[in-house]
C-alpha cells in the first residue's frame, strides 16, 4: 500500500514526549494493552511502533514488527541492529539526499574508556541509534518562514529521557551511518 513520507514522520511525532526506557514499547494497538516495556519507548521501539501503526512491511513483505529483538544491550557493543535494518529495509543510494520520512541509523560515540570491538577492530562508536527524518516549520531569524529537516528519536537519559524532535544539525548529520526508506513510500 503506498504511503506518503509525511505520514511516517506525522506518526512518529505522536510519540514525542513518551518517556525513554531501554526495550520500552508503548501500548500495542492490536491488543489494547501495553507492550512488554509498558508506557515507555526506546529508539528501536519508536521504529517498530510507527511501522506497526502504519502497517509498514520490510523489503521481503513481512511486517517490520517481526524484527523486534529483546536481547540488545542498553549500550550496544556492535553494529548488529544496523545490519538487521540493512537486511530488512532498502538503503538509499549513496549521494541521494536525505528526505522526510527516511529512517536514519546513527553512530553514537563511546568514551575512550568504553571502546567497542567490531569485527576485530577497536572503535569509539557503534551504529546503535535510529531516527525518523521530519520537516520542521518555523520562523527564521529574519522573520521569514523557514522549512528545514528535523529528526524524531527516543533519546536516553540523563540528557533528555524521552522521544524528541530536534533540528537535523551538524551534530546529527556527522553521525549518519545509513539512510533507509520503507517499501511503498511515494515521494
């Protein structure tokens, strides 16, 4: 079923303000009761819930909710979740512009005390965060109307501790590891 990218970020926006908890999943709309995480969400939960709400499938035609994993660590030490998303969703071609409705995988830096070993190499970051690209509308400093990209993501405490929508600024653009789209999304 075709879906407009604006529907994706509009649905993600409904979760803004939901408290963060590792492995959190809010209410399961099919059952009318909380997912195992209760009324909390993490960045994978946000992806899964938006996909569930919009009946989004992966590139094999299976519901995306089936790629829920209960065993990922709060501080992942590898790129497993990124690899799983790359297996399930079409990646945008290199050089293709990031657009509203896209799903981003992001590198999250680790302190030098928490280096990660990925495929035998020590790294200071792993691809362990997910965000939806949105459109932010507002007034520019000049007073003119401005449209720019934002991201909607579940950001852990102690920094924020909830789902937020923020500008897609250099802090985030420098961390992009992958850009994915959902089958059936129209431009």
